[in-house]
């Protein structure tokens, strides 16, 4: 991705991961229960999502998915009293996004990677769409990237669900965040290596970057 687009993704990811993590461990150290600390972290992430939507005056499909996942995780936690659902919600989000990557790669007219690139570079949205429509290498690269990202996110989601029932919650909160960081690092590294190895033409590089 272009530097500005990638920087925006990494900043947003840092806030989305860091805010709940700091809130949880801060409150837990102060004596709060796992459920209370996780609920506070989830509430902080939800408030940030609302603030971003108000600031941009838009509510993206991704934001609506996140809101639904937050709500389901909160509902199951309240009904069952099991705070693990507030961690599993991250797997639900990863799985939803991963499936979207796969579906748009296999059956959609516009892979999610292209939609994401256009949202981060609105001024070049038309050029990116034209490159995708006219250049087979661009289409192949987007579809392959969507398949890899989709598979990677689904794998992350499955691993988290298994680990959440094997590890103590206090440990799992940090492991869950680390799992997301490692997954994104691997996927971004793969993307960079793919571009470097295939040395795409400028139009292809712009569409995949």
C-alpha cells in the first residue's frame, strides 16, 4: 500500500488493539474482575468507533460489522457470565473480514483489497479501478492477495478460539493482541515480498500497494 494508506492502517490498528489492552490491564491491576476490565476495554473501543464515525460523518460496512460483533460479545457475556466471549469477539471480526476477502476474491466483481485501496486513496479510485479492469496482472494480484489475507485471518480466528479455552484470561488478553500483531506482520510481509519477487509493472504495484 502507499505510505500514507499503510500509516493510517497501522495507526488505527494501534489504537484498536492498544486501547482495550491498556484499559484491561490497568483496571485488572487495580483489582477489577476480568469481566469488568474486559467490558471497560470493549466500551472504550466502541466509543472510539463511534467517535471516528461522527468525525468522518460516515458509517462504513466494516464499522457496522464491528458494532454487531461488539453487541453479540457483550450480550453473550451478560447472559453467560463468561468473559471469554469478549475475547472471542475478535475472532468473530477476523472471521467476518476473512470470509469477505475470500468471497470477493472468488465471486465478487471487486476484491476487498481493491475496495480498501480505493478507500485509502480516493483521489486515485478511478485509476485503480481502470487498472483492475484492463490489466490481468492487477486482477490476478488482487485476487491472490485477497485469498491470502482471507486465509490468514480465518486461521488467526480459529487459533484464538482454541487458545481462549486453554489459557487463563489474564494471559489470553495479551496473547490475543500478540496474535493479531503477528498475523498482520506476516500478511504485510507476504504482500511486500510478493511485490518484490514479481516486480510488477507500475500500474500493478499501485493497485496492490
